[in-house]
């Protein structure tokens, strides 16, 4: 009987303890980790709706601008308040935002949220590539594919090699190669090549893909010799020689540097603006990589690569713009790489430098997509105050969307801005937020 009483007492105590545990934590221990009993400000998690027309739900942790507040009643104050509301979206409970707006007319920042945070830029990396290239190469730069000959020509026979020096020009076409072959035949009197056909690929490093590209990126291989934007130059050039009636005694093909004594017989060249427009408006990745390696080659180093191109950007940031380049990473020219890291602040600083430098501005500005008009912004912000007003580079890779460029505000001021949405489940979510920011700044 005594043991029965003890047993009943133990069962009663166990039942009470179990009830208190359940009341205190709200769950059984094996269904969810224990949570604090008192939460002063519970975080509300709201699922993103598929429709982009949905009004943003107020976030439990609104993002706050990190710049000085403008005087009450001013246009600047109104814009700051409007952007504050946009940044209260529940979107930022689970995603990251880098936002910076700088008034180029006033010479001071208008709005900033996480402006210094390092993020992947997607194709806004092309802004870094373009501005760096225009700074070092200048707007009159030409992409050149050079055809040289070594040895003498006797009775229509070239007693030497026919050499092609690659300039990584994606604008070269099959028709231009055929025309070059005819020009060499007519001007040099060459009907037969006794030596080798040589391809000089020393303009860039011998790596087929960009650093940090994913295995399933459908771009490349990259080469110093391209035709129609693809790496099939050798076959196309041999076909062009055959088409022009130039015979080859040797089928040997060498890939080596050109003989210094070789003389130029013909050149295919294109202006930098011809490359910039499709690179920026259509966000062409191969074109961006070609310009990236033009910048690397401008250092004078043979087989120049990513490090030389990145060094150019670092020098520009440090010496001309006054930004420490060490927090950032330039991995490629297009933004495909997983290793590219910029900040909204860095992008805006480059845009500001370009705006203040006429030799860069006159080539960069016409290349940027225009909202509601052309390029990758053709179908965005149509019928709003931003239509035809926003000139900016877009960027999209999985989980990231970005937009950076220039806006003429309603008060007549020119604004440089950068917006990076990172961790978004669909590109449309980021684009919708970016469009709302731009429209608000244009009102």
C-alpha cells in the first residue's frame, strides 16, 4: 500500500511537470526547438505572392535610410519618405537590398540602404567593365584583327607564313574574312602559301571560360580569335582562303606568337561604340568579356588575363575616384561569375565619375537601355513617369536582379542610382521593386 502511494505521487508530479512544460514552450520538445516564452516584437513572415501588382506588406523590420534627412517640405524630403515606405516591404524580411541614390546636381547622397554591403552585381558588372575600358582605352579605340605575312612573294607564292593576330573582336563576320582573303590576294599578289597558317592567340590568357563561371553557363569558349561571336575562327578563315582562291601547300596550323618581322597585309577593325551598344542594351556577355580582355591587354602584357583587367579597375577606383578597391572583387567582364562582388555605393561612384568625364559619358550614355524604349528596359516602366527617362543597365542571374544608371528627376536634377536585390525567389520580384523606386524618383 505504501509503494502504491509513492507511485501515485510520482505520476501526479510527472503530469504537472508535463503540463507546465507544454504551457511554457507551447510545443512538445520533439516537434520544434524551444522558443523564449516572451517575445516583445514577434517577426511576421509573409509569403511573397506571385502577382507583382500586390501592395507591399509592412515589414516588422523596416529598412532605414542611412543618409542625412532633408529639410521638411523639400522635394528631397518627400522622396526620402516615399522610398522609406517602399523599403518597408516584407520582401526584405528574407532578402537583401543594396540601394544608393546620389544627386549629381547637388553633389550629395539622397538615399542609401546597405549601400556599402558587398553583393553580386549580375550584369551590372558590365558597367564596371565599360567605364574602366573607356577610361583606359578611350572612345576612339578600335578592336583589330590583323593579317600579316612573313617572307617574300615570288610568282604568286608566299615563301613564308600567313599569320592572323587575334584581337578578341566578336564583331568579325564570315563576310569580312572572305573580303580580307580577297584583299590579301589582290594587294600582295598571293595565290599560294608555301608556309604555315599561323594563329597568334597571345592577346589573352589561354582559358576557355571566365573565372567563377558555372558549369552550365552556356557561353564560350572564349578566344582571342572570334568570328560571328563564336570560337570557330580557324575553320572560317580556311574556308575564306579557299573561297578567295588562295591555295595552301601545307595543312599545318600553328598557334603561336607572330614573327616580329612579319608585315601587315590587311586589318579588320571595329569602333568601340559598335561593341558597347549590343553589350549594354542587349546585355551580351561575350561582348562584355571581349571588352574586358581589351582592357587587360592594354597593360602591354602578353596572354593578359583577369588579374590584369581587375588591376585596371582597382587603379581607377583608387587613383581617380578615391575608393578603396580592396573590399571588391572583379572576376570577369560580364557578371556571370560567382566571384564578382561590388556594392551599390561603388557602382554609383563609377557612374558619377563617368558623368563628370565627357570622354566617357559621350560613349556610355547612348549605350544604356532606356526605360520603355529599347534594350533590356524596353518592356519596363511603360506609361509611367519613368518611361523614356531612366537610362540604366539591368542585371539578372538566379536569385539576383540589379539596376543601375541615371534618372532625370522631376525637379530637373540628374540622379545616379544603383539597386541590387539579392536572394529573391524570382527576378520579377526584384524588378518590380526597382521599377517602383525609379518611378517614385521621376514623380
